[in-house]
């Protein structure tokens, strides 16, 4: 297999985007809980606690370190995981940073696959303490 990871792509490892600020609103938590079909009353009201996967909604306003647009035929989500020091709550302001921590490739039945690993830090903007971390893996597929 010829390497799909160019020097330009490899140079993204270690690149950090952020922090960018996310203000957590009770209505957003409720809408997310409704979307995932979870009726837990803790996810509703002015003091709502966010479901564990709620940070999937956190997006920067501008571009962040990413593969070139023409890199691969298809981009796919591979996995995500979270570890929290405390729950995310309505009223929180969170500083989010995304760092590309690894890029590697494998050969698959449908073509070559390039995996991109990211670590996401969630920091309490008011107190500076870590709320948690996330790990997100996506991939780009290259048809044979």
C-alpha cells in the first residue's frame, strides 16, 4: 500500500484548535435529550444536567485543524468516548480545545483508510478546572 499520509497531513498531528467558548443552555440540553429519546427528568428544567454525549454538539464557529477537503473519497465517524470529572450543567461556560493526536492508515476491503484521532479538552471557563476530556476518531476512505 502506498502511503496516503502526505507530509502536509502528518504535520497536523499536534495541532490545537481553541479554546472556543460554549455556553450551555437548559433548552439545548432538553432538545438534545428529546432527540436521543431520553425522558430523564434530570435533563430538563433550569438546573438541567447534560446527557453524557451532549458535547457532540459543541462546534467551533470557524475552521479547525482538519484534513484537506480533497483528502479521500468519504469522511466517516469511527468512535467517540468521554471521561468527565463532573457533569455538564445548564449555565456552564466551557472552553473547548481540540488537538489532533494521531494519524495512521490501514488497508480495508473497500480501499485504504486513514484514521484521525483527536483529543478534546473541556475546561470550566469560570473556575478553570477540567470538566472532562473526549476522544474522537474519524476516518477518510480512499476507494480502490
